[in-house]
């Protein structure tokens, strides 16, 4: 059972710099899209995988987000005095998450189509995978201006190259976090360790995805959402 993901990590600590001025007085996950906070759109995805625990890391203007999440049964981990980035934040939350592989989910995107966490769970093969990332073809993204992060080969393994955007949803093993000798670091450093052993895999998302990390993404995301689903 230790190879099955049982918990979800929500990344919610960031400063929301790209979302200013909306984040001058509010943490980004509390910015509303289609009538509810961004973080609630992320939370709605977790029901499909029935996690035993959901944990969110907090740092920037944490009080309203902590109240909101606690009322929804989410355990919060405050990063203080310094923010720890995604890799450091994940490692800092391990006492709450437990030793099994975890889902991690960014809270600044809207998914339109199949539930990405459900797809990841169904495709997870822990014997050959250390991480399984959900990626989106650039043509299926909205409010995104980059060229992508990865490509996926015929065996499902990921390499770094333009083409597919990492959408912020994955299953990842956490045991190699101890190999990184710093407090604040990106998940990219953990992926790099796993990529060396060709144990990072990817799925190509068949739906649409919107980056809501900046104000311009809000109206675009709302146009993707059916009001009956809100």
C-alpha cells in the first residue's frame, strides 16, 4: 500500500506576484474565478481520488486562506520565516503527508475535461515510475505564452524540451527529497534526480487548461467553465 498515493499536497504559499494588484491584500488561491476561490476549483478535483489527507502550504497573507481551508478539512502547514518553494514546501509538509507517494496540485489553473488526478491515479505504475506528470499540448492551453516544458516518448518517459506544458498536477515519490541539501528549492531539482534514472513519466491531457496565475487568465478561465459545473 505504501506505493499508492494517499494524500494531496496543494501548493498555496506563493506571493502571487504575476497576479498583482489583485494579490496586494489577498493570497492568490483566494482570488475568485467563476464565483469561487481558485483553491476551491483545485479542491473539487481531489474528490475523485478520495485522499486520506489534503495538506496546503501557506506563507503569503496566510490568515484568510487558513480559515477557508480549515473549514473544509484541509490541514495547513505555515512556512515561516521564509518561503520554501515547491520542493522545499513538499519536504516541509512530509510529516503531515506521510511516506507514500503524493499527489501535488498547483492552485492557479483551471482544467476543462477529464479529472487530471483521476487520470494520474489510473496510470500510476510505481514499479517503474518515480513521478508521473500531467502535461498539456501548448495548443490546448489558454493564457499561457511559453513553448512548453517537456516531451513524452513512446514509452511514456519525459524529457525536457518544448511542446508540452506541465499543468501542475502529478504523482511523485518523496524519498529522494533527503538528497537535496538546501531548504528552499524547486521541484525541478527533484525531477532532475529522477530524470537521470529515466523514471519520470508523463500523461498528455486530452482537455483544455488555463493558466490563472495572472489577472488576464481569470476571464479566459471563466469562459472555459460551464456555469452548471460551478
